[in-house]
C-alpha cells in the first residue's frame, strides 16, 4: 500500500558534537547514518531516527560549526513535533526542563514545546495508544518513554490556500481541522509523519536561514514511478517545476519551492539506510558516496572530531 506523509526534515546546526549528544543522548534517537553533505563534504550530514531509519522518523542535520543563527519568519518550517506515549509526558517534562520547556495544547493534543541547543523549535505530542509501537533503546531512556517518530510539522506562511492545495493534490493530505489561524492537513490513516499544520501569519518578516533553522521538508514517494507521478501533478496542476532527480544514496530526490516559499523535497522510500552498512551497525562508520571515496583521507582530516 502506498505510504504518504513526511519522509524527513533537514535542519542546520552549529557544533557537530553538541548536536550529536543532544539528539542521541537527550532525545534518545538513533544515529542511523553518519555521512557528509554531498554538496559540501567539509561538513557532516547526520541522520537520526528509529532503529531502522524508517521514513517518517528521520531528522537530519548539516552541522556547520560557525553558522550564524537563523531568524524565524514566513516561508519556513517552524516546529517539528515528535510522538511519545501520553504516559511519558511527565518523564519528558523533567528531562527537558533546561531547554525552555513550555506545556501547551493544540487540536486537543498536549504538547511539550522546547528548543535544541541551536534554537530549533521542537515539540513532543503525548498520544494515547502508542505504547506498543517499537522504539529505539539507547540505553538511557526507558523504552516505554522513547520517541516514536514524527507526529507532524508546522509551516509559517503568508497565506495557506495554495500550499494546502499541493498537500492535498500531490501528497494525499486532507484538511482535518482549523484552530485560529492554523489549518491542519493530515494523511488519512497515517499515524507516522502524517500531519502538516499551515499557520497564516501575513505581515511577518521572511525567515532567514541559519543555525536552528529548517532547511527543507521532504515527503514520501514509494519509488521512482510514484515520485515522477508527483512531479507530473506539480507541473500539470500547479505549474511548478522540480529539479532533476538527485541520487542521495539512501533515497532519490527532487526539490521545489512551494507557493509559500518553503523548500519541499520528494524522497523515495527506497533503497533505505542499510544499503551501505548492516542494519545492526547503522551510523557507526563514516559513509561516503562513491564519487567522494577517492578523497576519504582528506575529508576525514577536515571534519570536526566527534570524540
């Protein structure tokens, strides 16, 4: 069956070691891939997720040591929300107290909002009935409290209508509710990464990309054929052209700016993160694409130390 929804979120961080510590130790995610930015091999590209690196659980970072802080504003993904069992909220409130924790509600859900060390906006949604879902055991966070992938994301836009039309027509979302200036779009029957909230905030300054900012939001396509069908819909129905397909080793992608100026990606579910290392050893060794393998020594020498 076709799985729609979020594939991954990619953001910009500062110090690589600090980013690695926060996401693997404080939040307890698995480092499923340690590679480099294919377009800037002097910087790491970290992928965090569940035990298998399932689409809908993947948060990735370009850690640029000296990146300037970003600025929140129109045309950017503003908040990334993870799923945790409802009974785990007390555990997370204590664990995240030092990260600007704020408890709030939206669409009938309890949210714990906080920021990572670079200022990226994150939240945990406490959800009933997900206790039995598999979770990564990092040895520090009890499995019953562990994160279970993405709940959803929120985008800050000037207007929401044209973006919502693309979510519905191309990616299989449907409007699921309205609360104030926010419209919720949801993939029917898809719990993992199935929500995108569009917040209309006309009059705000545009976002400025930097440390703590989200670079792009990726949506799932089962394979190349499904991806090309989405590309055709974008062109035929919305007059939007994508980039050519790019091979990212673990998925194949196209990119485009949606009408609200957020950078969207369509990424295939295949081949997945076990294509170049065993599933039980994901994230342990630095993986490089074939075209960078001849430069491994130079690349490794230039990357920041992680130990």
